[in-house]
C-alpha cells in the first residue's frame, strides 16, 4: 500500500479483504476527515441489512451489583469511589426483573455487575440455572469481569450462553494508563480466550477516546478484534465521572464513535454491534445514529427503578429515571422512526445458526 492510497481505497480494501494492517488502520483513522461520511454509513448499513434486515436485537440489561473489587481509573463504581451508594440485588429481585422483562418481550437477559466476590461461582451458577428453568427460551449473557476458567465453565454448564468482557484497549502501555498495576491486558485476553474455548458467544470491545488513546491504539484494537473474531463488539465513547481520577478528561466524540462502528461493521460483517447507552448519553440521537452507522443491537435498562440511579459508570447517564416499560416503548418508537424494528427472539449471532445448520 503506497502513501498515495486514499482513505476510501483503504475502506474498499477492508470491505473486499476483511482486513487492514495496523499502519493502514492508523492512516485511515488519522485521515478520516477525507472520508465521505454518508457514503461510509450507507456502506455499513448495506452490510448490516444483508445480515440482519431491518431488525434490531434487543437485550435487557440487569445491573445487579455495583460493588467492585477493581479500581479501573475511568469507572464510576471503582472500589475507591467512596461516594457510590452500593447495592446488590437478591436472586428473587433478579428473577422478578427477568419476569417483567419477559412480559415486555425481552428474550435475552444481560446480567452485568462489578467484580463482586460476594456472589460465589456457585451463586451465579444457581442464578443462571433458575433463570433458565423459568425462561427456557431466553438467552443469558453474563458480564461480571475476570474470573477463573473453572467459574466460567461452571456458568456455561449451568446454561449461560454469552459473555461480555471488553478488552478495553489492545495496547499494553495504554492498558497500563487506564488500570491499576494489578490488572493486566494479558489476563484480560486470556479470559476472552478461555470464554471462547468453553463455547460462549463472546463480546469484546473498547471505549472510544478514553484518556491517552491514540490512532495507533485504535488501530491495534481493530487488528486484535479481527484476530479474536468475537460474536459481538461493544464500543461506546468514554465519558468522565466526577469522582474518578479521569474527571477532567473530555468525553469521546459522536463523530469518532460512529466512524469506528462503521469500520467494525465492514470488517466483521455479521458481528453483533450495540448502539450503547454511552452513545445515547453524549447525543440525544446517538443510538439512532449508531444504528444508521451499522450497529444492530440495543440494550435498554431493565434494572429495578430504585437502583438504576446507582449504577453510574459515568456522568449524566440516560434512562436512570425511567421504568423498564417506558424504556422499551421509547426504544421501539425511536427505531420505528428510522425504519427499524425490534426483534422478539434470542437474537443469537448468525454464526450460531450457521453452525447448527452444518451439524
Ligand atoms: N465488571 C465487568 C467488566 O469489567 O467487564 C462489567 C462491568 S464494567 C462497568 C462494563 C464496561 O463499562 C467496561 O467494560 C467499560 O468499557 C465501561 N465503562 C466503564 N467506565 C466507563 C466510562 N467512564 N465511560 C464509558 N464507559 C465506561
Ligand atoms: Fe469494576 Fe468498573 S472498576 S466495574
């Protein structure tokens, strides 16, 4: 590839070969002002529609604990934030939340929380089993951070289908600037590998414009994701939280987040790609714009009303005052206005259906 290659030629190469080198991604990201955005989003949408039509997959997010043993520098619920009003949901509360979600047509429950070791591996396995017993046609996604391989296996055996663990950044040095020294990129990547080997549908991802992030770092994220080939990629802008060491950094932009969403759709055509709450927080139309740039998943909040305002990873998070039913109606309307509709099914990765068909 010569220096003369235009950014659009790089995008065409990504489309036709499914990959670019780190240097090519870096050049593309640095020169993104030269890319016709409408043309880029249209290409990403064309691929999105090829795989998913006008359907947007719905996941109900249950934020069941905001206790965390970790101290990630960007995160509002990090352990050293003494101003966080901590809570944990009981098994009964979680089951009730699933029940109300089920009535609203949710068929995937995402159980997310800080790394709260007061839930033992057996507690989580028991929770997964109970949800599956009551709602056998629903998928369960876990997102509870870095744990032992045996724990991941136990939860998978209990019926968990998917696991979300953003890698956060694929560059070692950058990882070190976002996390305390006891956390390592290597361990995070090992967890992702274990999850994939066990048989989970996995989700990785990163924040856009997290402090100290460079175009080279983003390029490394893309190269890593190509290699990992996860079923899902969660990306959203970094947003500062006033009680963290990163309180004075600025939030990631809509512009770069949409650009990265489109590149991901082009690189991994059938990937599940959420338009995140963080994207909806930095712009009132952020999630719709995310869908129009290639995303195909939304994850409205299902957490009970009294704890919603307590799972604050960043400032000004949207939907903290709404009830689950209102959130669902709001999302349905928003999607309808842009020509999409929410799908009532588990919404597995197309790769899972292909693998089943081949058996
Ligand atoms: N503990 C689990 C883990 O580490 O994967 C799940 C919970 S963690 C809070 C979920 C994600 O929130 C992280 O992977 C991170 O990318 C995102 N996040 C945390 N703080 C954020 C911030 N200030 N702005 C945007 N996203 C943030
Ligand atoms: Fe653990 Fe954010 S530091 S969830």
